[in-house]
C-alpha cells in the first residue's frame, strides 16, 4: 500500500503542509513536475538561487552553441555541447519515488543531440538567450515534462539538497550526512533493501502539472493570441496557422524558425508570463486527494471477514472487483472519478484494495510493462495471473481498447484471464453496450476472451440499496 513521504519519515501531512513541502508518495508516482519558470518566485531562498544557477549554466552554454553554429561539422564542439546537455534523473529525485527506487530515463545522449541541434537552429535564426533551453519542449517531440524536471534538478541539485536539509532540520526529521556535489548535507532518507537512500524535497510552489511551454498551444504567446506574433505567423503560413499548432512539433519548428522576431517574441513572452503553482487545496487532478479518499473508502466500507483461508484465485479477484464496485456505487468516489480521470480510478483502486490483496495472498502490481505497453494492474498468486485495464466510458477509444489492447497485453504478460473494467460516467451507454455485445459473441468462440466488468460511477437519483459484499 502506498505511503505518504511524511508517514515514511515518521512525520505527518500537516507538518509538511506547514512548511510548504510536497508530501508525495512512496511507490506511487506523480504527474507534477518542477517548472523552472516558478523558481524565481518561490518563497524558498534556495529556489531563487536555483534560478540563478540555471541561468548561469545555460548562459555558459551559449558560446558553445554559437561556435557549433559556425562550425557545424566540428565533432569536438558537438560532443562537448551534447555532454553538457545530458541530464540524468537521479535515484529518488523523481517526484513519485517510484516502486523500483531506480533512476528514470533523464535526458540521454540522443535527446541531448536533438536539443543541441535545435539550439543551433535558434541561434542561427538570430535569437541568443539562455531561456531557449527551457523552451526546447515546444520544439522537440518526446521532450516531456519529466525531462524538464530532470534538467532543472540535475543543474540545481545542490540547491534542492540545501532546501531539503534546511526544512528537514526545521521539521525535526531524522537525517544522515550525504555528499552532494562539493558539500556534505544532512538529508532525510528511506531504506531500500539494505541501503538507505537520501530523499530530495520539493517546495509546493515550484510544482505544476505541466511546465510552461511544453506544447505550442500552451505557450503564452500563442494561447493569448499575441497580435504581433499572430500577424507574423499569418505572413508565413496564412490564416491557417492555428491548425499548424496542432501538428507535430517539428512541423511547427520548421515554420517558426523562419522568423527571428517570432522566436524573440516567444522567449520574451515566456520570461514575462506570470504563472501559478499547482493548487494543492483544490487538487483538480486528484494528485493528493486520491490517497485520503481511498483510506476513507476502507474505513467507511470495510471488506468483511478478512480472517480464514484465502479464497480461490478467480473468486478472490472477482470479490475484489465486486468490493470496489460497491464502494464506487455507494458513495462519492463515483463523483470524484467523473471529475478526474482513469488515473484517479486506478490509484484509488490500488490503495483501497491493498489490504484485501494482502489477506488473499495476491500480488497487486500497478502499471506493469513487458515491452508492449503498460497494463493498469496485474494480479497474481504463484503462477496464476490476471490483468486489469481501467477505462472511463467517456474514452473515445473504449471499444478499440477492448478488442486489441488486452490481447496484446495478455500475450506479453502470459496471463490466463483478463478484465476490462469500465467506469460508466456518461449518460450514453452505447459504447459499453457494443462492447458487452462483442464480449458475448466472442466468448462463444473463446472462453478466455477478456471479461467486461462495468462499474456505474454516474450520479444516482437516490441512495443505493446494494449490500456490501462479504468474503466467505
């Protein structure tokens, strides 16, 4: 069962909130990322220092970029620039402290080469500003929000570590000496196997669900329809420039790099934008609330009779799904799923059913991946395995997912049973009805065809009369 970082460090959520520290989860990742645009406005002095360090790092890279722009065939300059643009994700720096405890992908050599080439193109177009490296996400396909965080944390690692040491001391947490760059700091940590791993904290006020300028439709200069830029883009591609923004980033780059004034305006607008950190009180994505919602589920609707021998594997899986169905249909979890996403449903399910899985000797592995894409969950006991895929009925690819995804996943996972769990959140049930019909038809020819399990998360006109499922 996931744990809050505060719990793992023998503290509490209120203390973390008091000091404005992100209270993430052990073994559950987050969609939040460090936004470099928010560093300068942070209440933490170390973050303001991080902004200065980031500016200096990329300012120092500009001479290399300009040299490469003049000597594009120089392998030595190319290697030097690419090396400086590689940013590893350090272990336990990722905001979710993921299950394996290992480092993520970071910015490797291939992506660094692409960033270097893009930087040269921008400089060739007449724009020389260190902030171009923060805007690279708007030019490069595959450069996501996680890589922005990796870039910032790699360059500013010592500043984040100093912040962690200061607030950990203020919160009276247990710490241990850790060498970070050229200094030794007292940092909190968690035990992974036989090794203690240091944790890095993040101020809430530097986190966003998606950093600025990761997508052309999110860049302020475009989103606000800046008149000057709009006119210049119209000259290049006509009145259809809005459609261009929906295409792949390389297509937009090809057009935008034709005009240095457009590029300069983009950089200036990015620097001048006033952005807000993620709202942890409203928590629109359910990044924090899902955990407490799941805990409330278990407390309000406990799964009865956890003593005795575990049920048979198939029956245990069915009972777990029945239990979560009951929880969703009986209380406001359905409302929260409607307001949020499939991800919220997945995480709530994982937490709410963790105790049952433990009692039933079932291993619940979230988001497993065997090379053909992730499945939401794999339930196993010994050699028995089944997979679960969660979808909302509002998903436009609902039927396609049922007919193709699960078969591919099942082949990769070597499972004997598959469940396609649909959360009914729309008034229309046509997609769901079509899938149920397909299941009925295919099941006549193959007994192991994925089973559809429907959970009604729609608003109910009155309280349900369904009784809580009991383990036998």
